[in-house]
C-alpha cells in the first residue's frame, strides 16, 4: 500500500474516542474480512461517457456494477464511518465518480489488503481500490492505473527523539502487505549489518491497529503512506506527531486483471475526464489530500 504534505480540515477527536473507534473497527472485522460487504458513502455524481462505457468488458457491464475490493482501515483513503458499515474516504469518492463515467455503480467490499490482488487474479473482485503503490513487482501480475501520488512518513508519540535513520533496537508498527514492510525490513538489515540491534517489526492487519499500538506505547513509532500518517496524527489529538520528511513519493494505482487493454485505458481516461471537469480536485479537497493530485493518469506507468 499504501507525496507531499497534505492539509487537514477534518475535526480532531480525543484519544479515548480514537481508541474506541479503533476497537469498534476491530470488532466489526469478523474472522474473514474479505466476505464483509459495506455501503459506500455518497460521492459527487459524474455523468456517464458513452465512448468510455463501451470499453468496459461485457462481463462487468452486464449487471451495471463493478465489485471493488478494498481494505477499509486506511483513513483517509478508505475506512469505515462511525456507523461501522459505511465505507468512506477519498479513494471511495474518487473511484465512485470514475465508475460513473464508465456507466457503472461501484460496490465496495471490505477485504484484507494482501488478499485483494490475489482476489483480482481469481476474479473474486473486478478491481482493487485500496491505496496500492504502483511498483514493478505488482505490475508482473496485474495492471495498475495511476490516479494519485503519496510518499512514506513516520509518526511517533509527541516529543519522541527517535531518529528514523537510526531506529535500531526500536519497536516499529506497520500494516502487513504494504511497501512500508519492505522499507523497515531493509532498515533493520542495515542495523544488523552494522552490528547494531535489529528493529522489532510488528505487523498488523490494519493501519488503525498499528496507530493504536503507538498511542498505547506498545510500539515506538509507525510508518505509513503520507496522507494516512498525517490523518492518524490528527485523529490522536496531539498524542502523536510526524517524524522526519516525506520520502519516496510514488503513484497509487487502481488494480485490474493483467492485459485488460481497453478497460485499463478507459479507467485512465475516466480519471482524466474528472481532472478536466474539476471533479477530481473537488474530491481531493474534500478530504484535504489535494497535494497528492496528479495530472497524467496512465496504465502501468
């Protein structure tokens, strides 16, 4: 998974509320999150483009909807609202509008992050929308269509003196299956190669759990995509703060089965249409993530 610094306009919550929300999120995930269907929040309406809709595979357009696999624990990208069932976030709003351009209704289904790409390949989902960083390894098995840009940033307890370039011997929380796992693993190896203590890497099913582990003091810090780290800090009402600068900015991509040809390009063109008509900017500004906007959506960039 899951740029640039992003401003936030959403209200802050006290720590007790944050932890309660995290607990509610965990309780709502049953034993098999991939089977959990949820409603998605209303998004700005976009009119269908017939020329783009014609490029949607018959198997997808047959029922007028597209089944989306998403890990709904990654605020502000995709996460559950206070009702515990409505999936919301800028990814949700933006792809809902992209789907509308293609004459489709997006139906989001909660899934474990690292189960989404296999689910695409097995046709369990028709698309993956979950802050997937585009990289060469993923492009070997799926097509990816760029729509946003984000980097990695760290967060820790307010007042922390942790040096992200020397976290040897520290306990670091990350969400499993993300590019940040590779990042922290490489840092730990660098520590041991230099004769220093390894980093203890605590991997969690959701970023909300990783954030809660830092708030509680179980872990020393967490790293995540830059919009997610900034949002997590805001939600802890001053308990956490960002560490260091954002680094390694890369595009997010929609994920579809390999060699989709016209459909993949239609997704890119639908996103371009939203950029052209201003809907794209409006959606990103709603969530305070406009600094991650791109101008040139592409297939497998």
